[in-house]
């Protein structure tokens, strides 16, 4: 394999694993990305053969887009905020509903440098993974130690890709 120039090598290598391992079991994936702005989908589509695995991606940056494209209820956004496990849960469920994918991962967070608070500092990122036909959605909040916006987005993309590996479930 030649050196990939568009993405950091760790991101590309993990995306390649996600494509190859999901392709081997015939599983398709979808993404609902907020703070990563399509970075995860872009990394996946860098890998040859990704069309067998990636069904679609939703870039839902605004609250309105989360509601309109993924059906996230405004009371969830009002009560918990866009960066909350509840919102990530609803985003992942919406991505399953609005796609043909077997599994969907959602990402929402505060990449900075502004936007953080005492309760949700910069680097707070929430992830959720939904599997078609299963009611339960795994949602978690992490504090990503990144010095820059790019580092936080990079690390968030790595976590999301790890959630898409078959053995993550």
C-alpha cells in the first residue's frame, strides 16, 4: 500500500480495518457526524472497496439538521444539549432509521477552541452506536485530551472508527 497523503496514517489504517473487517462479514455502516464534519466518512471512502460497507453519512452540524435529517426531538436538545449521550443516542437511532445500514455510529462534541463550559469543557465528545433490530444503543461521553481543534477531531474520528469494528459489539 502506498502512503496515504490525505489522512494521518493511523486514521487511514483504522478506516481500512473497518472496511475490510465489515466487508468480510457482509455488514454495512452509516455515520451521523457533527463535530467531525464528515471526517469519518471521508477516511472510510479513502479505502478501496468502501462502497461495499459504507451506506451513507449524515453531517448534522446544526441542531436543526439533527432534527430534520435524523429526527432528534427538540425536547432532547433542549433538555440535554447537542453534546449529550441522549442526543448521540437519538442521532444513532435516526441514522439507522434513515439508512439501510446494519450499524450506525453518531458523534457530537465540542472541538473548540470556543464553546466549552465548566460542565462540558472543550474536548467533550459523545458517541453512540446503534445496531439495526436492537433497541439498545450504546452511548458514551468522553473527554478527549487534545491541544487543538484538529487533534480533538482526529481523536474523535479514531474512537468512532473503533466503534465500527465488528468486535466492538
